[in-house]
C-alpha cells in the first residue's frame, strides 16, 4: 500500500496569493494512498526540507510529491532531501503550481482547483514510480583517434598530455594530412611544414601515443567507456621494426613513373616509397598495384638491397583488436574532383590546376622547389587567374555550401605568386570575399592593396585555349555583368572541399550520424559541437564541415577536453531513465516479437537484438535489446512499439495513462 | 453554466515545458483550463493517450515540443510529427474534429507563444462545444 506525502509550498506569497495552499494540502490528504500532507511557507528552505525528511521517517512514506515551483528549478533539491532521509530519490516528484499555475492565473476558485488537479496527477505518477539506481559503467581510459592530420595529431597530443593512452590510426603511410602538403598558411604566411612536422615527431615519440599508420578501422561494437575496435593494419611489405628509413630502396626502385599522391600528380614517385621526405614514420611502403615484383614476380631489387632485410613481400594484412573508452573522428576532407566542370578544362589543359596543386608548386619542397612554373612547359606564368568557388555555392553543378577556406587560400595564393613572380599579375574571380576571422580581412585587403591582386566579382563561364594561352571568360557583375576575357598562362581552381572518401561507411560502422554531404553530424550545432549523437564518440576538424587550421585545432582541443573529462572517472554514472524491453516467464520470454521497428527509429543506435536460447542452446526467440549505456531516455521506441513491449523508466505507460485519468477526473 | 473546456497538454521537457515555465516567470496570463503532462520528448507521446484523454472527458488537447531540428534527442519531434499526420486521419475517420487538437512547436524562449497557443486552443474548443462522442468510451 502506497504511503505518499504531499508537501504544498506557499513560496512566500508567490503561490499563496492566488492558490489556497492550505485547502490544496487538506484535499490532498484525503486522496487514496496519501498518508501525510502539509503546507509550508518555503518548502525549499532548511526547515521545509527538514519537514519532508521528518515526515518520511515518521510516516514511513513510500513516495513524495512536492507541490511548488517547476521541477526544472528545485527537483534536484527535493530529491536530494528525500535521498538523505533514506527514500529512493526517484520516488520524489514535483507538481508545478507556480510557473504553470499561480503565476499565470488570477486568484480564483479555478486556479486552486487546477493546483489540486496537478497535485493529484503527480500523486498518481509517484504511486507508479519505481525506485531506480544510477547506472554505472566502467571506463577504459584509452582513446582511439581516427585520422592523423593536424586535428587528429592535436587530439592525440592533448589527450596524451592528460596522461591517457592514445592510439592514432591513419589510413595513409604517414601522418600529417593535408596540412603537410601546404606551402604557407594564412593569415601569417608561415611555413606549414615548419609548424606541423615538429608536432608530427612529437606525436610519434610521445610515450602515451601509439601510431598505427597505413591502417583502417574495420569494425566497432560496444558503447561509451567500453568500445571494442578492430583495426586493419594494411600490409606495408616493410618490417617497421627492422627498417631504419635509410631510403636506399626508394632510390634504387626501377619503377619511377608513378604519379605521386602527395605531389598531387605534379611529380613521380617509385613503387616503394615514403610519401614525402618528412614522413612520420619515415618508413616506406610498397604500392603493390604498381610494384613489378607483385605484378610479375620478377625484380625484387629492394629486397636484395635492403641492408637490414626489412622488405617482406609475404606480409599480410593484420587485424588488431583494441579496447577503448572514447573515439575521436578526425578524418578530414577532400578536394572535390573537378570533372564535374568540363567547361573549366581541368584534365584537358595541363595548366589548369587545383588549389592543392598550386600549394605543391609554391612549396619549397615541392616538384619545382617552390618556383611557380607551368606544369605543361615549365615557363614562369605572367598572368595567373584564380577561380574562387569552383564548385562551392553552386547547387546546380557543385555543392550548395560554402567551402569556407577558399577565399582565404586564394588570397594567399595570389600573394605567394606575386611574392615569387614580381612582374606577374594575379587575377581573382570571386562571388563574395568571406574573410571572417582574426586578421583575415586584413589579409585579403593586403592581397588586393599591397600585392596588386586584381579581384573581379563574377563567375567564370568557360576556359579555352588560344595561341598557347588560356582564355578565361567571365562576367564582372560590379560593371553590370560586363563580359571579361583574360588571357592567362595558368588557371588555379579553388575546388570545393568535400567529405572524405569512405566517410559514409565509417559513420555506419561507428553508428555516427552524418549530413546530406556525408560530413559527420555533431550532437548539437551550437552547444555540443564536438560531440556526436553516439556517447563517447567525438569529432575534430574538417570531417564535420569545411574548417581551416585554427578551427580544426580548436575543435581538436575541445574534443580532447571532452575525452579527458570522460577519463577523469573510473566509472560512468548515468541517469537510469532508460527504456527497457519487458521479460516474462517461459515460454513467452517477452511480449517483444522482434519486429525491429525500434531499432530503426532509435536516434542513438542503442537497440539491437538478443537471442533467447533454451537449455540445449537452440534459439527460441529473437527480441530487441536496449543498451542502457547508450540509451538517452527519449522514449521514442516506447511510443513506436506495436506490442507495448518497451517501457521507459520514470515515464512508463502505466504512469502516463494514470496521469491522464487523474488529471481529468476531478470529482 | 458556461461551458469551460478541459484541455490536456502533452509537452516535451526540453522546449515546451521550459517555454511554459518562462510564461510563468514572465507573468503572462492564460486560461486555467489547460493542464500539462511532461514527457522527455514528443517522440515518447503515444497518441492512444489522446484517445484515453477524450474518453476521460477532455474536450481538447495540445501536443507541443521542440521546433524541427531543435529536438534534444535529434529526431523525436520528427517522429511525433509523422505519427501525428497518420493519427489525424484516424481521428477524422472516427468523427473527432481534429481542430480540437493543436499540434505545435514552442521553444524554451517562446513564453508568450505558449500563452497564445493555450488561449487560442481554449477559444477554439469552447466554440466547438464539449466533446461528447468518446466520453466514457471503453477501449479495453
């Protein structure tokens, strides 16, 4: 038999000026199951709380209804008081008779009646409340960071500095990402490699960081604090422990005409190669698709020459199993392929290049040692046209969003070109100059005012070759759409930044949501920008949306702070307001029929299936299983369940139906 | 005696319940005919509850949660909206005037909007008169 206590607060005069609190308390005392009722001037004060505690002890209360302000205000206060008196704090509910009654209605019989109805509704709720215990799950204090660009490196370093183990997984043979390909960085024009490579080395040498390059995430299961990951370590064909990185193999490899990915096709590499001289780890890999040994079984020069015998043609992919408490995704972005813009002639004209290719031309370690030369004939271009928004903000042919970084790097390119070719003229076709950021607008102004970049507001319609020149045809919208033609020696397309190849598959493996552009989705666009909807998985950098280096690094440190915050606890305490699938005695086991509707609608991928077996191990039924570590208690599955087999603690079907009945039957 | 409609509001904890609290802290007045039941999310609202409320004498209802894309649980309000469109046609089939139910979004910042939603729903239902069709119906 329920023994519920009802405590009606006057809140000074905030409630009692319009609600007859004494009468509400008296009427409540006559409700079935109510063992005690009282009213008091300030329930939240010390004497008020003591009154509740004493009543719990004296009347052996099995539930408490505090009829006062909003539960959003004082529910924690009263629940704590109940817990101190030995009553499970989930057996305390509040009737909101201030914000939703006394403050919004006049002093009237109807207002007091409403207050009483709200109390009665909560009495019914408490009567059907279950005592709950917070859910505790252990936390494995290892973080896995996927992606070894600047964002991933930053996360790894920050988490490692917090004293936790980090596994940094990178798909390519070296960490460094796109930033290692850049020549200079805006808005300071400092050398990209000069600021990045020390951090790469630091990550490689940090005692808390394990690098897994040339590796990819294979699968994941588990939940926050307890992820199980399988990582595929692709066969490098080089024993990393034996290799000293002397580089003899790469100089002697006879297969020298493979377009280098790192140089964006502007230079060649060998079949056994390190992507770039500062690679970390500085250990080569064999590109099996292009290696003569793997294609014909002949050659084997590298194997014969290697002084430490590190070459291993028989090496196989290896699957490593890893346990982790948190995962950070930092897989970055890609440059959109330019074939969707045939009128720009990319691929047809060798001197139409992408912004990333221009970075390699301008880089002191690039194919031209930093001299700006045309890929076709090596001449120094006298006029270079930079086309901003090549694919961005173009719902018809490209992508609808703004790639964000192009305005700034185009201004940087124009400056770098002018600094290297003093007599040259940079032209920039643009839609808008979006230079919002610290020292960004000053930077673009400098490109125009000091370095003489000629900015033309308008879009380029096509590019064609005439007499060895590239004629760029566009419009100047500031001159009323007047057609413009510029005979250029080289054209640089600021191609759109898009999500990485394979990001959709990765998101599905990790149960992380992604947007229509296949960028990973944050849990809340403003308040949870580095968290995903899957607890324990965080985001850093441009895998979420186009981001520049400072933003990526800031997001990375944000994600690292979240990981360190999570790792500050040995066990994780979670609100027990979670959904549960009912279980009954055999042969029914559960009313759940395993239709799987709840699995498809759960926003947190917290539901999977569970097989019920008999004594001989035969599967007799398959039902839904809710992981309390992942469930956030929204209850969507409860209302979707066709057989009413799922219920939500604290908001059970019985409770809400009883609330409706109690609320309406006031006589 | 004048007809005073009984209205039940089914609201989510994160947006509309907080918005209604703001109505209170802003001291904006509205009709006392409405009583609220709090849910974690509108996605939790089983529309059979609305039938239960009609059977127990409710004359009108409000279902309100977060605006699209503002859901605390990402997508619960979208699920609620879908289910509402299906449920509405069932109500029409059963002969319940769907004007009796206001399906709306009120954010935690829209205290004044909550008062408007309540007052307009009360007026609308008062004009429609008591909902007798399903009173005391036995659904079991």
